[in-house]
C-alpha cells in the first residue's frame, strides 16, 4: 500500500527482495490488526509497505517489507499496502478508470458551459434585434399616422382585411421574401439600371412588384434599347394611361408619371408603377382644384402650381417622358451660359429651327426611323403645351403615334421656364408641396 498525504494505497501485486543487494533483509512479521500494521510501518523509516498473507484461509498478521525490497504490480496477485514514493509508481487499474471517468466528466461540463453561453448570446442578440426592430416599426407606424392629408391616396386593404388610407405601407423583409419566393428567377419581371424587379403575392393575395437594388447599380442600359423597343415602350405607356383615364372602373390620375415609375418586363413591355400620389375621379369629373401640390419637378405641368389636377396633367408628364426616351437625356440636364434650359425648351428650339432629328439619342443612329422620331417629337411638344385645354387626350396621342396618315397640328411654345423662387409661386399660401422621394430619375426635394 502506497502513502499519499498520510494515507496508504492499496495495490494488487507483490513484494520481492532485491537480488542485487546482499544486505537485503527478509520481511518481518507483526501479528496485529491492519490499522496497527499501518501505524507500525509508518513509524519505521525502512518500511516500504506490508501485506496480509492468508494461511489456510486465516490471517497470520502483517508482513512488513523494507526499502531493500521492490513492489511489482500484478492484477492477479493479492492486495498489498505500499508507502508512496518507495515502490514502482504504477497506478492501479481503478485509478486509470477513475482518471478516464473524470476526463469525460470535465469534457461534458465544458461542453455544457459552452452551449449555455452560446444560448445566452443568441437570446440576447434576438432580444436586442427585436427591440431595434420594434423601435423602427414604431417610427414607421408613427409616420403612417402623420397629419398629412390622405385624400390623394387610393384606399387599400391590409393583411387583416381593414380598409384604410395610409400614406405609407410598411412591409417586413421576411414578408417580401415570402411574397417573391426568395427573389426567385421565375418571379423576375425585368432588369433596370438600379437592379432587378420581381413580382410577388402577399398573404392576402394582393400582387406586388418589388425592386431589389443592386450594390453596383448604374443608371440605364441604353444601348440595349434600340428604336423599335423605345417606340413600343412609348406606345405601351400611352395605352396604360388611356386605360387609367378612360377604361378603368374609376378614372385614375397618376400625377407622378416619370422614367423611374415605368417598369419593363423581360419582353421590354412597360408597366406603370407607384400610385402613391394617384387621385381617383369619377368619369363625369374633368378636373379638380386640390389643396396640395404633388409630383416631381420637371414632369409637373404649369397648372399644378395652382393645385389643378386633370387627365391633362398626366398628358404633360407623358410628353416630357417621351422626349426623354427619344433623346436619352433627362429633362433637367441642359444648361447654357445665361439661363437654365430644360429638355422641353431644347426640343422646342430644334423644332423651330427644323433640326428636330438632332434630338435623337446617339445610340439610335443605326436603328432609328427618322420620320417616326420626328413624329414623336411633334406629339411630345403637343403634350407639353402651356394651355392644358389644347393638349391632346391620350386616345388622340395613340392615334397620332400609330396612324402615320393622320395630319398633326403644329405645336406652339411649350410650358418651359426657369425655376422660380418657391416664395413667389403661392406654395406657402396653399401649404407645403408633396413631392416624390424617389430620386432615381429627375426627382428634386426642393419646392417648386
């Protein structure tokens, strides 16, 4: 038995006198109890350990072994008591098993601690994320409940079946993913300069279109739009406006028609989007004087400064958009030394000087049909007339574009002018304007 911290260790094995030493002493005997044997061996500095042999099944006492002996571990032998540090340092089998046992216990405890720490981290992260999400949602909901008038917004049905007139509809990213099947290619409608557009369906069955902005977005892929495609786009937009103005169940005035609100599908068919500023008329209503001015600078007709809204408001915007499509330039991209000059003014000057073909986008040189281009220029100038009453209706616009034998009236000086000080336009008198926040095309966040 070996001693650790004043204790003996019980081992399987046997003692053997060293043959190399002639002075090795034979084991001595002490006939007493095991506790007495331990005390006796402990008090003797030469005592290596002791065993308790059995003779005819009866104990004859303790047999002490001196330091001249050596202990050999043998799992088949009887137990012996060995003092620590004196015998061969071999652990008994039970110690090895216990060592492995505690090793696995330690590994299990460490793993459990790691799992608990990870769970606490994820739970805290979810709580923080939830708090931030709730905060953002509250801000958006507060914005939805703003004091802005909602008479210009079409009533919609939310996911809970409630009818209301919100200024802004808020959707979670998860709901958009679900609606578009995780932006699957099967739902892709087209590709724009700022990213692809996908169709989707909300939980209540309402169909939506979602533009997914690209990290490396750029404005336009103009080379891909030859003259035939552009003319088809112009005609398609005109057909869409005709439906809204005449064939829809209720007459709809879009009021924010511009390039960034036209979506193209995989076949380059145009779709009018973003009806956030639209206004509903009954079919017997021709125009209305509203208390707010809405739209995007450059696409707004002059009468909009006085709050007058009619189908001719969209006609004016369509004329500007058509001039942009055939020229490949924005309405507000023209400047000279003494005054700002927009695309409408530039087109009018070319028309007066019989140089209308010069408005053509340079990328259209090989595909353009010149007489169609000039016809589009003339129709565009008719749509942007100063006087709304002389602007053609969308049904007449379609006839002018498609019927080449139709005689077109001559345009007069269009409604183009340099930007005026908002204080002189009467905007303050009628309240702040509502302008589009979509700055992907010609949007400007300043008052008109």
